C-alpha cells in the first residue's frame, strides 16, 4: 500500500532547465545504484538531451515530478531505436529520489507514461531493464502489466560488481484497430 504524499506533487513535461534538479534527484547513492547513470552526472549533457527531445519528429516523452518545489523524480519513454521495423517500441526509464519513494509518485509517472503510449503514442510494446534485486520497481512494473522476458547476467557494472537485470516488457492491452469497411 502506498503512503499518502506528505505534500501534493505535480507531474509535468521536463524542460532543459530541469537538468540540475534531475541530476540532484539521481545523485542519491540508493537511486543511482538502480539506474544506468554514473556518479557526477554531466548536467550540461543532460540539458542538451532534454532540448533535443523537443526537436520536430522526436517521439520522446520525459516527465518530472515536483514535490515542495523540487524535482524528486524523472521518467521517460524513448524510441527503442531508429529501425523502421521497431517504430512501435519504446523504452521506459524511471527514477524516484529516496525521500519521495512510497508516496505514489512512481505510480503516477507510470500511469501518465502508459496513458500517453496507449492513447496517443502509437506504441505497441514498451521495454525496460531492471536490476534483479530491485523488488520495489519490479512490483511496480508488474502492477502495470510488465512481464519478465529474460535475465541478462552481468549486464551492468554497479558499484564495482557486475549485476544482473531482468528484461521486462508490456504490450498494449487493447491495441487500436480500424473498423473496416465502414458501417
């Protein structure tokens, strides 16, 4: 059961000026350990990535959660690649600062991203990787219909140790169809 937020939080689309706040939220060692980021995040590079996501033709959606005027979480959907035959696939990433965990913020971010993907983004498949010991994240993903498809051994270096991840995915629960011929 999620605890009630200590204060109302807001979700909004990330903008380049959010880069320092995102870097601060991700700097927590417990958060950083579960992301594929490295310590001392390059704020300028993050700012540039956020700016590039708004370029015409880009389909990324990057959201932030603010609590008490500070960015406490970031989550996004990003194209799985440039391959024509995988345009229906997005990758999902999410990070919630430790003090903000357990307050429904991750749930709200997931709901917003999946609503966008299902209703507006023409997304059939959403993929992610999650460290096998990140049980809270795995439970959240399962709640939203993600299933483990496999485990990658020694996938990423984490604090000096090669760690395993699960590959998880979710298919659109009710893919849109065109009723044809018209009635």
